C-alpha cells in the first residue's frame, strides 16, 4: 500500500510539472540560502578569530599611543609644554619593561618592540616607508611566526648589535621578487643590513605596533632591538604643513606572556596599575588582551550565525507557505477523486497519508537540490573573490531537516482537510 501511495503521489506531481517545479523552487532557495549564508559567515568569522589567535591567548599586548590619538584625550597643559619644546615624548620606556619583568611573577616572557619607519631598498627595488621592527630573539616564538628560509634573530645578534634583518614574505617579494634573499644586502635608511631569514606568509597584520590589523605584517622587516636603538635612535622627525616637530618614543610595544591563561585578566589589571604609576595620565598607552578579544569574537560569531540562520530560515518558511498553498489548491481540484476513494473504502488516514507523501516528496526533492545549491554557492564565492567560506556538515543536515520538517508541518493541514471531507458531498462536487 505504501509503495502504491508513493507511486500515485509521484504521478500526481508529474501531472503538473511547472507547478511542482515552482513550488520546489522556494524550498531550494531556502535550503540553499541557509547553507550558503552560514558558510560565508563562518568563513569570515573564522579568519577574524585566527588573526586574534595569532596574537596569543596567553599574551598581553601594551602599545604606545600618541596623546590625543586613538581616543586618548591627554592633558592640554602637558601637551602644550611639550609642543613648545618641539619634542613630544610619550609611550612605553625601557624602565617600564624592566619594572614589569621584575614585579609580576605571573609573566614568563616580556618582548619589546621598537618601530622605525625608513625607506628600504635593494638595487632598483625599494619600499618607501618600510616598517622596521627592532625586537629580540623571543619575538618569533611568542608571536607564532614561522620561518620559511634561513633563521630569525638570535641572542648573539642582539649582543653584537649585528646589522642583520629578517624579511616578512611581502617585503621579500617586493625587494627581491623571486630571487633568494638569504645573504643579500639591503639598505634600511643609510645603513646596510644582511638578510638572514624570510618568514612564511600569513593572513593577519596584527603584529605591527599601533593597532590590530592596521598594517599587513607580511611587509615588516625585523632587526635586533639593540641595533635599532643604536642605529636609528629614539627621536623621529615629523614634517607637516611647512613645520617640523620631533617625537621621542623608546618602545612602541611590549608583549607579555602569562604563565597560565586563567591568570590573564588578573595580570592585565596589575600591568595597568603599574603603568599608571609611571604614566599618571594613562593616555599614552593602550592594552590589547587577545583572550578577551577571542571570547568576544566567539560570542559575536554565535550571535551572527543565529541571525544569518534566522534570515535564511524565513526563505524556507516562505517555501513552506507555497507548499501549503499548492496542496490546498490540489485538494480542491481532486475533491471528486477523494470522494471516489472514500466510497471504495479508503479510510481518513489513507487520504491523509496520500497528501503527506506528496508534500514530503516536494520538500525532500527541494531540500536535496537546495543542499547542492548551498554547497556550490560558497565554492563560487571563494573562487571569484578573496572571501573564505566554510561549509559545515551540521548546516547541511540543518537545512535538509528543516526542509523535510516544513513539508510535514505545512502539508498536514491540507491533508487533514482532504481526509475530513464528507464522501457524499465530495462525489457531488463538479
């Protein structure tokens, strides 16, 4: 009986091919949009989460901020006094670094960074405003950098103030194209440095001091901190509108690695309190806590997935309403058929089952085709754009399950309406 009912259902749907196709189309678009929107949202959020993870969940990053920028107000009298002397001093110092290392037992490592902007060139190829980061040998490990060729800065390079440089993947390509840069000389400002290593390319630009993601870290050039301090100094000349001023910043960033991730929040509070003692206005530094950013981003990701899923679910709801509309019209058209079947001995549950089979066929076929469309759309988006998309298995099951469920829910009322018809009145129907 069930097999015969299935064949009758397929036959009835094929009698009205265009109408069935248009009905299925709503389910296809709904299921496909659920998978595609969740895949695009998951891809973009995972990329953002990966950039935050590169900062290190156990790290606390303290960055120098010029007073009056990035939301820092600053004391106007102090700024006026500094501008009269034409030298603006702000930011983190070596004393801050030593105080943090000596005071906080929860910190296992403290890595300083001094940022210098100078032209970098090799023969006829050059980078006009290269970001040169003076740092220590621990920087690569604490920032999870990977070496593609050569090596990173070592402790002897720091002690000997060696003129050596490590290039980011982007900087190596811009200066050397496809040539091997290891052992080759490059000019940073007026000094010559020997390239000792090249980093692997990464998708994040979070390593550069001054703000998360403000510049691609692939273009950075790394030299020993002692070398940056001795060769370039701490005073930088700023020219604007025909006038010149000078800024002095000893360190642009200090990255602190906490022993236990459970102690990150408490350690961050102690770091802030210590720095406020030497920076009373607390307007020339900013703290970035990747663990908090990661937790916030994951919460936003969950909310975003719910929003995208709800929007796409509305499309499925519209498809379900279309199924109910078509099935109600089908019940009206087949009133006499229902009367004949009832007169020949068909029970109400048989009539209900017949119409439920048809609605489930529509929704199941629509769900399968919708899964195919939903998987193909993210692949097309990834192929023709730089947007990363990730199709998750649970989104496929969710879209197909909702499609079938909508077929049952929205087909139940027309099926029950058909089953409750009076056989005599149905046979009289013209």
